[in-house]
């Protein structure tokens, strides 16, 4: 987790914890939605230089540790 990111002119480590609630906190995150969300995040991490360290879901919100 403490890996450094080496770019052309800098070295850094940058971590974000994002919490995304659903609209009106409705319980819409089902196991099917959870699996699809993780597939989408895997595609995003391949396309961009982003690494999802943790993805946690509850019925009305999602946690990302990026």
C-alpha cells in the first residue's frame, strides 16, 4: 500500500477514500450491482493509471479506496 508512483518529474503516493451514497440513500446496491461495479472498476484501472485498493459496498452506499 505504500508503493511510490514514479513519473517523469516526481515521485509520490496518493490515496483517496471516496464514499458514494445512492440518491435518497435508497437500498439499490445488490450483489449483482456489486459484481458489475467491480468489473467496471477493473476496466477503469486498466484504461487509466488508477489502482482500486478496496471496493466496499453496503445496500445504500459504496466505498472506494483508490
